[in-house]
C-alpha cells in the first residue's frame, strides 16, 4: 500500500507543475515549451539526488550497526 501511495504522490508531483505551466497566462509559446521540456529533467535530477542520499544514509547506518554489534 505504501508503494502505491508513493507512486501516486510522485506522479502528482510531476504533473502539477506541467498543469501550472500550461494554464499560465504570463508565459508564451516558446517559454512554455522550455519549461515543459525542462520539468522532466529537473524532476529526474531531484529523484536521483534523493536516491543517492537515501543510499548513502543506509550505508552509513549499516556500517554503524555493524560496528556496534
């Protein structure tokens, strides 16, 4: 159930900025395209950084547990 909740949250976090960009009256055609094309790269970068941080933290916790035990 947690995986489904995480998946839905991730999809919403990805689609909300695209909806905001599409409905914006301040941006024009080429600006919307740039923002729409840049959003997936920014989102993937954030996910990669988060995954790297979680991996680093889990390795640190494993080393600490091994030394304590």
